[in-house]
C-alpha cells in the first residue's frame, strides 16, 4: 500500500521580496523571507517597528499599498501559488481561505451595518448558504467568541460594543467562512492587558479546534511566548532567527533576539531599569553594509561589516548570524546584558 500524499503547508513563502520604487531608487522592504506554517500551527512573527512584519503579512493577502509590490519569490496557500493571481481571484480568497484580524477593530467593521449583517454578508459571500442559515451561524459564531446575549446583540452596531468585544467580533468574522489560514496583525495592541490575554487565549483555542494555521504578527515577545508554536524574528525586512518558540526564547542564537528578550520585564526582573538595544532600526534608505544589525550589535566583528546579509544558513538554518550566541549560555548572555545596562 502506497503512503498517503503529505499534507501541504497551509502557508508557504519562498524567498519573498517586496520592493518600494521611489524617485531615488528602489527600496527593498522585505528581502528573501522563507517559511511555512502547518495546519493548526501558530507562527509568531516578531520584531521592532519597521522590521517588515506587517509588510510580509500584507504581501501574503495581496494588500500592499502602492507603489509597494512583490518583486520576487512565491506565496503558496495549501499547495497552490497565489501571488500570481489577479485582484479578483485574490479578493475571493480573502475571507474564504484567509481570515484577517487587524490591530484596530473599528477599521475592520462597517459602522453603518449591524454586527449580524456583516457576519451574514461575509458568510453568504464565501459559502453556499441561505440568509436564514447564515444568521443562525452568525449567532453561533458570536456565542463561540464569548459575546454575552449573542441572540439579542446580533442587531447591535459596532459602536455599541467595547474595544475587546469588537475584537471578538472581528475574530468571528475572520473565522466564519472557515479559512485555512488567519493572519492576525497586532490583534491585541489597542486593548487593556487583561483583555489582551482573553483575546489571545480565544484565538489560540478556536484555531486549535478548527486546525487553522495562524500567522501572528506582533512586537510583544510575551504574546509570542504564550501563543506561538514557532517564532520568526525579523530585522530590517530580513529573517534574523527562526525556530520553536521555547528554543528561541530560552536559547536565543541571534544577538538581536537576545536583545529583544533582555528588554522584557521578566528578563530584567530585579534590575533598576529595562535593558534597551542601543541605536535604532535603520531606514530602508540607509541600510548598512554587511549584516544590517552590526551597528547595534555588541558581538559584531570585522566580517559582520563585510559579508553581505547573512542568511539562516549561517547558523545551520536557525539564525542569520556569523557569530551566533552559545546555545548553552544564551540565557546568561541575556541576563548579563540586562544587568549591565541597569548599572
């Protein structure tokens, strides 16, 4: 008996590049990004503002703001290439096969339509379903995401919900057509800390129950630690580190990852001040030669300034670094960096 065909990744990026043409030349906002997300897996994508996280997510769903464009590489959804599709085909995929949860729920909801109308409209656009059946499923979807009195509140408008409740509605919208992939871009940033934890737990539970893959974009390593199965650390549009979340957090190989971890309250516990990575993310118009992180890196050596843009292959597929941290001493290096900054 022949072995069954392997299940393709829900999402696979192969050497993705995104360019932004300008009067002074072309800027490369995302450079050679490759990863895959299996069905039911949550991949956290983390980095500072300007790291290219949201740009990568927008490239996947075909929502790059002009003049930004995909300049190379491939995007595959469930084994099918989608970056070459036209706008109409991509529009049909969004919502049906790819759900989206963005940072500000008010920008995702139409203020002139009731919550029920928006859920029903989304389901009927992507599923072969009657209006009556769609409304029943809309009530069930609201109940599933924890909206109290869903049957009574389905005809309410977005402004009648709190920020946390609106984000629950957005999650219901993202999942109502049963997509295979959800892209969540900073889904908890605008919410209170207690509500953040509820939303993350809700998203994690629902996607696990449905086998939905998640690309979770955030700058918060705490959210990544609580939610993701694997984590991709990005810097200046490039991949810095990729691996299982506990491995990356506890045994960081890239100095940038170690700096991110050292800057969290948990890592700096007992210190008088949080560790801060020196300097700032370089502008796309002023990327340094060699490794883009070397001007801020305490471990930078001469070859870091000369060797152009190390890839993950530099560390056997884990970190894009010519001089990665010792995996057995990574936690010590992080603690030492935080302690040294606090003095």
